[in-house]
C-alpha cells in the first residue's frame, strides 16, 4: 500500500487517491502530483516534513486554493527537482506572501528506499 501526503491537512495517509482519514479530502485529481508526494518517490519521513509545511500554511491561510498553490510554490522554489510550476506573477506574489507568514521549516528530501538501494548498489559496483 502506498503512503501519500494529504495536500489539504498534511496527514500522511494510506493510498494516494483514497480520501484522507483526517479531513476526508480525496486526491488532487492530478495523478502525477499524488505520486510525486508518495513513498514511491520519497521516504515517509520526507512526506511527514512536507506535511508540516502544509500545516504551517494552514495556520495562516484559510483559502483552500491559495493554500494549495502556496504549497506548490514552496516546493517549486525550494525543491525544483520534485516539481516545477509556472504561475502568473500576481499569483506567485500572493503565494509568497502566504509563505512569508507561514515560514515553514525547510525540508530535506530523502529518496524512497527503493531508489536509495538502487544507487547504493551502483556505487558498490563502481568501487569494485
Ligand atoms: Zn487530510
């Protein structure tokens, strides 16, 4: 079973497309996005750290859409390798204002266990 981030409340839930048990919001409808923030791509600890970012934004912003885009903005600025998004300048400014108020903690991305294991094996092959 997949562990995935709930973009609405920051809970780490079972199943990328299942409704969240905490807030009953289902997937974003964007499969790529749901998979990007699942344990297929990053460790469960990393999902938890992104969950804290969602919670930090929730504390300062009540608008669902703006909260969602602020999170996306946070990721695309700090972790362009996970997600890059182009949004209009005025929307960027709005999101940046939310992020400035939320001041979420930086996230260190750990890759999913499988990806990590593959790379360790490659490195071992190189040194042999
Ligand atoms: Zn939720």
